[in-house]
């Protein structure tokens, strides 16, 4: 559980490098004012940055304007999920 918290914190801090995506990362507090439209997941990334890039691309493809990463797992390959918002 502690590893997941650190992984999510690292992902949140690295969001500045992914400003080129149409869907942007938002905090849980910001997400409260948005409409949830679904959940996306990604797996097979080799880094946390790679996972975030995959989740952002899937969120954009689903028509989301924002996403909030809800889990990350680093067993062998990095995988995780994100709630998407419009």
C-alpha cells in the first residue's frame, strides 16, 4: 500500500512533462467538480512516466478532458487505472 502511495505521488509530480496531451491530470479535489465519464487502465509500461502517458492517451481517445490516476502497480511491469472526466 505504501508503494502505491509513493507511485501515485511520483506520477502526480511528473504531470508537468505531459502538458501536450489534451486530457490533463487533475487532483481528487479538482475532480469533485467534474463529471465522471468512465475508467481507463493501462499495463506494460516500463516506467511511471510511461504509465501516465498511456493513461493520458487512453483518456484523450475516450473523449475526456481530464483524468485522475487512482492506482499504480510496479510488479514486473508498471500498470494502473485512472478515472476520466469531462
